[in-house]
């Protein structure tokens, strides 16, 4: 997938782009929320039982979610940066945006898991 910051569209073109974006993102978001609930329960069970296997499953789950988010966001190519003339600079900027998005999303989801711990 490519995100072009310099792309010029009509209002109808942007509306179509936004509609397509939300059709893809919304089901994915709710799938991630399911993951948060599952991780919340597994984390709570690991804390309550102090079972080594459950703790290992919990740790693996956090790591797996991190790498999944990285693979997802790093597959997006961001282009059209104003003033970025060389391919190398454009690629670095794209990687930085992808890294910030993947880490921020992981941090958000794991924070939600932590908040659920007191309510499950």
C-alpha cells in the first residue's frame, strides 16, 4: 500500500479514499480489540496463577503482536514528502513514520490490556 502526501484529488476523490480507508480499518480495529480482550484475560490469568507456561504464552503474545504491527505498518510506503528529493531520504522518512505508527499502536494496545487487568 502507498500513501502519497502530495497527491491532488477532488473533494469526491478524497471522500472515496476516506470511505475505502474506513471500510478496511474498522474491521481490523475491532479485531485488534478482540486481541486486547484475550491478552487481558491471559495476562490476568498469568498474574493470578503465576504459572510459568501461562506467563510464557503471555510474553510470546506481546512479542507476536509487536512484530505483526511492525510487518503491517512497514508494508505501507509513504511518498510525496515536500522537499525530500532523494530516494534515500524519502525511504528513511517512510520507515520512520512506519516505526512510529507501529510502536505507538503496540503501546496503545498493550496499555489497554493493562487497564483491563483491574476490570476483568
